[in-house]
């Protein structure tokens, strides 16, 4: 379970998160939608401790992320995160990209790490690209590799930050299919996305962020068909045209 | 009139001695590169830290290494420190001088190389649970060394050539030192130094060709 309690966060004078309260249950798929600069990415990077927070609390399986003494490296092994820019490690093959963290962070042996990598890469449809360098892959393939790389750590949660936004339109589908597959397998996921159709399909709940506030949260039907907040309504209307 | 008669045989007879010297030259160049690379990584780390004292160390080092003659640097490592009662052998002084020079130049190369690697690489590594040191060592450093590989090769060539400056601090068993001593004994000046030049040339060429081979094997991406 991820518990977010009254989290505030500023960059200099700019308050980006203005008291966020949100709980994500195990097995849940939550998507976050909202305008540019509303704080969606910042919230994800606060959840895995890449960014500090100013006040409030975030707990992952009961461990407080920003508490002094929390082993962030260990905590991050439970939280897979995939960014808009996939950040393949260019000097490593696809296989080595996926094996690196299991070996160095979890201390898994080479053979076992290779088996894990092969399994995860096949899972995202890259079973035939194991020994290729990332520069030879399309954007969609690199993004799927990044997903496999995160999954190889056996995380309890996956955070996706607009993972299709930097892709050519014809490559978006293959990555969304991978996310759908994970959702159907019961992975707990928080997806920041601009793909409204996808959000409606896979989400248990959809949260709408506006200017650092979670303006509304509910089932996809509530948010997309009967939004209560006028800002949500305006945003949904705008993105559906 | 041109009255000098070439006596290549006499010079060639000294070739084994000169090749022994060349091995010492290579040894100094390799050691100065190995230590220089490590120091350069540390200096680059200092430069990137927010500590003003550490940044100042790097800045001073780099400025001195790049803007004073290598001869001065080697001289200081011998006679300069001797003024403070520290006495190094010519071999050690030469090694220190060249290493100092290497570290300064390489640190600048590394800094430039790091700029070409997006921050998101380290961020991705950290978000997989790697420590800052792991992220640097497994993700950033290999990419940095690749980008800086050609400048490193050039510095290695330069290190080989810089060993000739050891003569000024009394170094006499590297290639240049050996040649100089033989010259004093035989006065076959042209032949001996021509031979030394050829050996220097062959060494630096081998380094350049070798580096290219290593690069194609190492950097397949
Ligand atoms: N490291 C940073 N330093 C300063 N300001 C930042 C930093 N990161 C984000 N911001 C600012 O914080 C605000 C929220 O950014 P955030 O990336 O969380 O928005 P977002 O909802 O993800 O937007 P988008 O849909 O464009 O990705 C923006 O105004 C952004 O400029
Ligand atoms: Mg964002």
C-alpha cells in the first residue's frame, strides 16, 4: 500500500504539491491526469524518494520514504519507475541493461539474473533482441526494455510517467499494450498519462490534478462521464476533442 | 664542409641498450596514465562537488598542469620539492611530473565528457536502487571513458614524449636518458638520436593503432 498524507513540496517559491492525500491499494491501477505543470511527475519522484518533500508523509508498505534512516536504495527496489524518456544505458546490451540492477543491487548471480532478464524481456516482446545494443531499437522497443528493466527487480509497485509521450504515434500502441498486460496481471500501478482512452480502460480509479492539488478522484466513469469539479469537466472535454 | 661520416653499425650495436630504455619509458608512461586517470576521476569529482575548497584544488591543479611547461612541472617535482627537504629519485620525480600533467589534462577531458551524458542516466540508475557510487561506476563512468577515449590516447602519446624531459632531473635509464649517455660516450650523435626518434615514433604509433583496436573491441554500441 502507498499512503500519501498531506504532502507539500515547493521548488523555490513555486509550490508544486499543495497538500496531496492519496492511498493506493495493492493490486490497484490508478491513473493520474491533469494539465502540464500540475505536479504529476513531481509526485511520482517524491514517492520513490528521488525528490525530498517539505511536509506531510509518504509511506510504502508502512515504510516512511522521507524519514531519516530509511534505506532509499532498498526502498526503490520495491518501486519500479519508468520515465517519459526511457534512459536505456547505451553502453550495455538489452540483456545487460536488465541484468545490471538485479546483479549489483540485489546481489543475484549472473546465471539467475540472465534468466530473469530473459523472462522479463520475452514478457514485453523483446525476446529476440537480447544481445542488441539499445541504439538499434525503436523508441517503443527501448521503452519496453525500460519496463522490463524495472520489472526485473520484482517491484511491488510500478510508477509510469507519461511513458508514451515521447514516442512516435505508431509506437504508442505497443507500449500501452504492455501496460495493459501488466494491469491484467494484477500489478499495482500508478500511471501518469495523457492517453484518456487507455486511462478509462485500465484504471480502477482516475485522479485529476490541477495546479498542485488533487482536484478530483473517482472511477473512470465518474471522472470521464460525470465529473463533479468544473476544472475536471473542462479538462476532460478538452482532451476528448 | 660536410665531414661527418655515418657509422650506423656502431649505433645499431647500442640498440639493445636503447630498447631497454624504451621499456622504462613505456613503464613510466603507463604508470603515469594509470595513476593520472584515477587522480583525474577524483579531481573531476572535486570539481562537481559543491565544496569550494575541493573545487579550488581542481581548478589550481588543472590551471597549472595546462598553462605551465611540462618541463617546469617535472623540475618542480625534483628540485622544487628538494627546497623543502623532500628528495625524490629522478625516476620518481619524472613520474610525478608527468602524472601531474596527465591528471590535469584528463580531468578537463572527463569534465567535458560528463557534460555529454544526460543527468537522467544517473537518475534512472538511482531509481533502480543503485547507490550514487554504483550509478557512477556502472552507468556514468563507462560512458565517460568512452567519450574521453581519444583524448586519453593522445595524452598517453604525450606522456611517452614527455619522458624525454627526465634528462633535466638526471634521469638516465629511460630511452632518452640512455641515448644521451651513449652519445656522451661515442659521439655518434646523429645516428643515436635518429634511432631514438624512430623508437619513439614506433612506440607512439603502436599506441595509436592499439587504441583503435581496443576501441572497436570495447565500444560496440
Ligand atoms: N527540479 C525542478 N526544479 C524547479 N522546478 C521544477 C522542477 N521540477 C519540476 N518543476 C516545476 O514544478 C511544476 C510541476 O512540474 P511537474 O513536472 O511535476 O508537472 P507535470 O504535472 O508532470 O507536468 P507535465 O504534464 O508537463 O509533465 C512545474 O511548474 C515545473 O516547472
Ligand atoms: Mg510530467
